[in-house]
C-alpha cells in the first residue's frame, strides 16, 4: 500500500487523508499509545475537530474521482512556496501530480486497485491472530481480560496442529503451513491464505469463549472465498460490498469499542476492505492483479543474480533481456519458437481409455485376481450398467486376472483453455503412504449411498447420486474383451474405482464445514463406482476434540498453477 501511494503521489498511511480511494479523514488518539498516528475508524465519537464527521457510512464513503484527483494535484503544485504546498497536501492527501496521470487510459484511483495478497494475508489475518493471542504489535494492547483472547494452551495446540494437519492435505492444495507460534517468521502469504481459508475454520471451532468471534472470522473467510473465486457476478459484488461493510462494523464493535485507547486496531488495511467490491467491479477478480505473480517474478529475478559484488547489474540485464525477447516474439510472431520456459501442463505418463479421455491412469499397475467379496460388488455395479444379469458377470470374473492401477490423474483446463494435469489420486491399497508423504488418496465422489446420518451406521440408497467422501483404494480395469464375452453389443472398457467411504458425515451450516467420523477407527466397507464419479482430492484435519473435518478447494486455493498465464510476458 505505501508503494502504490507513493507512485500515485498520495500521502498514504499515517496521512491526514490516508486512503487513496476515498476522502475519509484520519483521527488520532490524543492519549493512546500512538498519539501521532492517524487511524481511520468509521466511528470516532471522541473526535474534537469542529464540523467533523462522527460516523462514516461504510457503503457511502466520500470517494475520490479522477477529475478531482487531478484538480487537487494541480492545486498542490501551484503553491507559491513549500510551506503552502505542505498545507495544501495535508488538506487533500495528495503530494502532487503523478507522472502516471499523463498515461492515456489510466484513471486515478480506479486503475490502482488494492492488492488482496498484502491487504488480507499480510495485514488483516496477522492482525486478527495477534489480537486473539495478544502477541507482536498487540502484546500490550487492552487489559488482557477481553473475551476474544485465546488461552495460551489453546493457541499452542492450534499452532502445533497446523504442520501436522498438512500431512493429510495434498501438496496440490498449497505449501505446508508451519507452526504459526514457533515459526512465525516462516509464514508466507500463501501459508496464511491456507491457514485462514482451509485450516482456520476447523481448528478455531469451539475455541472462543464467546462464539461471536468465531462467526465473525467465518464471515471473513466466506468473503475471502467469494473474492478469490473463478467467477464473480454483479450480485456477488453486491454481496461482497455489503458483507465487508458489515464485517468492518462488527470488527470495530468487537475490538475497537469506540475507545480511543484501542484506536490502533483501526488500520488503513482494515478500511481498504470497504473498497474491495469497487476494485472488483472496476478491474475484475482480485486474483487478476494480486501480488502473488509479481512475488514469483521477483523470486525469479533474484535467482538470476549471479554476482555478489554487483547484484543489481545482473537483475537489470535480466529484465532488459526479458523485455527484448518479449518484443521480438510479438513483432515477428515467434511466441512458441522462442519460448524458453518449459510448459507446465504436468500431465503424467500413463494410459488413457476410450470414454475416459479426461483421466490418465498412472503406474504402478498390477495384474491380479480380486477377492471374491470385491468381485461380487463389481458384478452388482457392472451388471445393470451393461444390461447383463449379475450372476453372469460374477461368473465371468471368477479367476479372471484384471489390471489394477495405483494412481489416476484428472485432466483439467487452464485459464488459457490449455489441457493441463489436475489432481493425481493415489490408490492407498496399491501405493501405501508413509510419514514423509502428503496424503493424496482421500477424495470427494458421487454415490447413490447416502452416509449423511450421523447417529446411524446404516447407509440409505437413493435413486439420485449424492456427494460422499472417502479414500481411494485402487482403480480396476474391466477390459472390453471381457465385456464382449458376455454378449454385450458395442462392448467397451470400464474403469471402476474401489473406495473406502467415511461411514458418518454431517454438515455444519454455520461454518460450511463437513465433519466425518469413522466406525471404531475404521472406514466403511469397500464401495465401487465408475472412475468418472470421482470429483477431486480433499484434505483432512483432526482437532484436539477428536473432531475430524473435510477440507475442500472451492476457489483459487489449490489452483495457483492455473494463474501462471497471468505472469507470462506475452
């Protein structure tokens, strides 16, 4: 935020008018711990400025316009001396006319949306956790008796659960989340994204003495997920606008309490949440302009620096060469021929079967005769599908060697409509895991057997499919030749997934969490479905209270590779 403010010639943080998007006035706590710092709460009943606004409407802020920004910038630059320029700058929050204002098509402040990565994952999320644990910048904040504080032992257990939970989360979901208490310095923005949107709702459930703080956090998670979704409608933008307005009002009510001594929680990043909806409306989803791609690009430049004595010379040369190469590609139409980076389709080598073109079956593979109980289940599944009596299918499978695959990859499409490799699902019976592997065998799939009965062990069969969850065990291939031997017209190959389902499931509406429970530590008996019925990988987390929850990807989370096209020089 400070960097963009300087680029726009705005005062930025700690200015009297610090926001680059609106003209909200900063206020100081005369007797607080930071008497010389301007903060931007919506409510400021103690403000002693005459004619000052005592409460701002979060949905009707005094927004800046391009024409107004230019007019005020020129007014500042036309000052007769430095003293007058300083006074005019203080009154407007603008230091002068930005050189970027001369670029056709750039509008102030519309063309400079807030960076969601730094705003949320480097500011808002750390602030919340610091408030709850009374640490870092808030170590001496408040009285220490507030009901939003987490007990030290509780926070320790939550922090220790983070790296342990990552063993049960596929690597495709993102990086490992380190212990946020002991290894705070190792927390990256991506780790905080995962901590907030995946682990947080489960690990924080039931931890607060007053559940209003948990509900408040869940509301933030919902808004984050909406903002980073692949598709956002105008109705969604309206929900985001109203949602952040209410969330900021509740935040001030819970943590600021209209107390000037607690004013330091009302930071500029908190206020910037009120402009996220406008940014999306003007510039698109937040992932189209957040800083993750730029951080990756900066990392690549850092690795390009070979000289310790003159590091910036290497970086400058690298940037120049990339720009030159990009122009040559565009001018001469040599984009593919001069592509230096390896394409990251990440499609595994394996076998694709007819009617399963979006699936790749990957080694290891085996040829074996299935157990009789599994043959029976496959017969009951396959018989009605091919129109053959179950007994006939069962007889054909007796002593019949079948190909069994240990891994299956789903093929997906990137934002550029390029076919790329998606989830690689591991069959646990064929490829056993170990303590060093991140689990990639648990899945969401479609089944006609409903297990959404928390207190009853028996499944209910429905005519329509419902979502279910469990562990993939193996992928069994019933070849077309075997199907043809049953006198089936137009025989084809069938690939059947063998799954050990979670026996008990229930949905918590308040946090949109799915909880599961095993039967005396065991999964339900093997269930067979067509391989196309497998939807995606899931993660799992178990809390101290022995509650176990399903972790799902519903947005850009876990799909960071699909955003690579946003950083291509072309």
